[in-house]
C-alpha cells in the first residue's frame, strides 16, 4: 500500500530558528513529490520535486528530494510567525488517475 | 480568478440528515477530487473524477456519493449523515497532477 509519512507531527519554535520537516514515502511508480503550506484554509503549493539532489528554493524555504532513500526535507530558515501553518507533503504516482498521496502533515507553530 | 469554489463554507447537520456539497472550477481542468481532512490523518481521498462522465472511489468512499455534473462541477452528497463524517472537506481540481492541485477553500461540516 502506498503511503507517505511526515515527521515530526508538530513542532514549536521561536522566531529566528531554523526548522527541518521530514517526509518519507513508499509509493509504487513514484513520479514526484509536492509540498504544500496550509494556513486557515486551503493548502497552497510550495514546491514540486522530481529529481534527486536538486534543491528548490523560495526565499527562506528550500526543499530537496532523495529518491534513493525515499524521502524529502523542507527547510525553513529564520522562521517568522507567518510561517506558522500545517505543512503537507504529497507523493505523485505515475498513474494517470491524478490521485495524490498525502502525509499526515506537520503543524508548525512559530512563537514571537 | 475564482479558481475552485466550494459551498457552503460551514454546515451543521443532525445525524441522519442529508446534504450536498457543491464544487465548481473555472480553469477548464479535467480532473476533480473530494478530500476530507481530520486531525492527525492528513488529507484522505473520498472520490475523484478523472474526466467528465467518470467517477471513482478513493480511500474513504463509504457514506458518500458524487456527481460530475459537467466539466466544471463536481458535487459530494451525504445521504444520511453520521457523526464520523464531521470533518473539513476540500474539493480540488487539476489538469496535470504532477503540478499539484488547486484547492477550494473548504467546507467545515459538523454532524451532531
């Protein structure tokens, strides 16, 4: 059975800290991995990772995929209170059904 | 730039009542999805529609039915609501799943 597991499930840090969120996957015919940020409402897209070892970066956020060890990490440097959210990772299988396989999410709280 | 529109945003039902959650997208996407999100469980797929005229069960379809009314609209029906269906429901659509979904803003449903 395909599955995606995120860790930790929750995390509390202070502004300025650096955090690393983990996502491991076991997916038949893996195609790519997606990261989303979810605040009060709908998840919003952060990154798509397809190739191993190539870092994607957007401001203070960065992410990388390891297809050999079957995991991805999301790093946030110099955290701010606005980074408080649930971070979701999702695996994309190669099948054309369009179904994503989501992890449980990591709830990040950044305190002032 | 409406994207994916879900209605209603909030709903309280009594056990045994029925209701339909509406979803419409204006991006001409072929695929549409219904997910539910529960604490610690991430997003779980209820039903999806890979294209107009087709629907398929996801991970947790019991107690739900769907209708892909046309390319734009995909509705989710609860025939006889149960407290276990208390959740936040998200509709999403995609053209190429490798680039992820566009999510609606969610419906918070409480069944008492």
